[in-house]
C-alpha cells in the first residue's frame, strides 16, 4: 500500500506517520488537520485528495501494525485478568465448599443427637 501511494505522491511523511501512531484512535484528531488545511484555503475540497489519502493511509498502517503485533503489556494484561478471574472463581468455590462442610457438620451433629435420643428410648423400652 505504501508503494502504491508513493507512486501517486500520496504517501504520508515520517512525521505524519509518527503523529498518527499516537492519535489514530481518536477520529476527531485525525480529521482536524484536514479541516484546518481547508480553512486555511491551502486545499480545496476537490483538490485535497493527496492529503486525505496520506492521513488515512497513515491511520490504516498504524492500526494494522497495532493489531498484528500484540505488545507484551497487552498480553500481560490479558493474562493478569485471566488469572484474576480464575482466582475469584477458586475463592467462590472454596467459600461454597466451606459452607457445604458447615451444613454437613450441623446435619451430622443433629443426627448424632437423634441417635442418642433413640438409643435412650430403646433402652427404656427394653427395661
């Protein structure tokens, strides 16, 4: 794409590429320089195709590079979020298990108490 635009003298300058790498995500900041050129009458609506192409090509190139090569920070952020989520799931699971254990202990104590009462009643019946 760069070679094609250079052929038609529409490729962005190095300074333009560096500027766009920081701002390509903000549509208003990308459109503003084009509007400024039009206001200053440097370009007319029908004659500014080269500038528009250069700005849009720089934005597209920056976007493609960012999508293609995930930065280590982005990977680390994703891994961190995943581990954090897994940790929350494990905490919830442990809490659930503790509550289940308490319920079982309570039921066991109740059954032991009932068994003791029944044994006592049985001993009364035998005598």
